[in-house]
C-alpha cells in the first residue's frame, strides 16, 4: 500500500475528529454557565486543524524535498503536542468539574449539568482519538524525513 | 559529533530534570492542605524516569538492532506523551489554583500559600524542560529507527 495514501487518510480523519471535537465543545450549552477554559481549547484546536492541512500540503510538494520534509516534521510535532497538551488540560479541568475538590472547597458541577458534561466527555474522547491519529501522522512524517539519511553516518544524506 | 553521545547527554539531562520535578513537587508542603492531583503526577513522572533509562539501555544493545530500535522508539513515544500530558494537566490545575474560577465558585488559593505555589511553578518549568529534552531524544530514536529503511520503497529495509 502506498504511504502517501495512508498519510492522507490519517490526516483527513484527524482533521475530521478535531472538527468534531471543536463542534461538540462549541455547540455545548445547557445554561448561562460557560466553561471558559473549554472555550479556549476550541480556539486552539481550530488552529491545530489548519496546521494538519498545511503540513499535508507541504509534505506533498515536489522540489527541495528534504527541506519540506523537515518543515512537515517540525510542524507535525508542534501540532500534535499543542493538541495533546490542550486536551490533557481539558481532561484535568473536567475531572475537577466532575468530582470537585474538597481540600480546596471547590464544588462539583456535573451532577447539576449532566447533559453538558456528557457532551464535553464525548468531545474529549474524540480529541484523544484525533491525537492518536496525529501521532501516527507524525510517525509517518518522521519516517519520510529520516529515511533520507544514511544509516551509517550521522546526518549524512544518502545521495552524498 | 557522535549521535550516541548526544543521545546519552539528552537522556541523562531529561532524567535529572524529571527527578528535580518529582523532588520539587514531593517535598513541597506549606500547611495541612495537600495537592492530591500534583502528588499523582509525582508518581507518574517517576515511572517516566524509569522508562527514560530502559529506553536508553535498549537502544544501546547490539544484535537484532531493528527490533530494539522499534521498541526504543515506541517506548520513547509513550514516555514523552505521558510526561507531557501529566505536566499539562498539572498546569491546568495550577492555573485554576492561581486564578480561581468565578463561574464555578472555585476560590483561588495561591494568594494564601505563596511559597508553595512558587515551588510548584518551578517544578512545572523543570517538567517542561524535561519534556523538551525528551522530544529531542524521541527525534533521535526516530532517526535511528527510520534511517534503517529504504528511501524509495515503503517499509523496505536498506539491506534487502
């Protein structure tokens, strides 16, 4: 099977899942209470969405392939860590909203806004699925970059 | 410069920084209030610490090098995402402790326990520095793995 097809498939699915996550968070309202932190995540994930496509576009171009492979690799790394970090932060926030924290006198909220919290939970699952796919995409871009190099000498190109 | 030396250098520093993070969090007490979530992170980071060395050890062995390179790569990926995810969750928790959250009626705590919060802040900075080094180590292990493969055909070994 062609690596380019696999990569395109993985990237499209990651982008769709990120979009689903953003929609689930953005369209989630149950009352006048607003989860400010979760809103911030929507915004950041939409940024990540753009980068997933930019990286794909660059990886696909011809000419001075090695530099584009480096750009694609570094961009992929950035996107996957931003998406993963924001997702983890959202999980931490959600766990606190779910269970509260007695030591801090922080009350729990999800017993009051059940449907809202379920939707956020779905968004987080979808976000992690997107992250898993992006990790795969990152591996493929690492593969595309590093196989250009010699297996004997450090950072020496194969053609050199 | 030798790639093995760079890799060893990066891994030792990442491990030291993780250890520093764990110590900063673990030895941080200012009163009877305990940050349960931050304690959990200590525990997970100590796990990560072990894996940093395991991965180094495997990457260094001889014989059936390709399989060991795969194990090293996958282990590195796991460790870096676990450390990064827990660190991001801790940052989210710390931001909430620092600023509180009016919408949830969650009060801020860091104005009451200033020294404690500064130490946690230092731990988080050290944790992120360790993550950055581990990302570098992961790139090196990806390099060591993928340069074994042919640059023309997908997942075909060079020697084949």
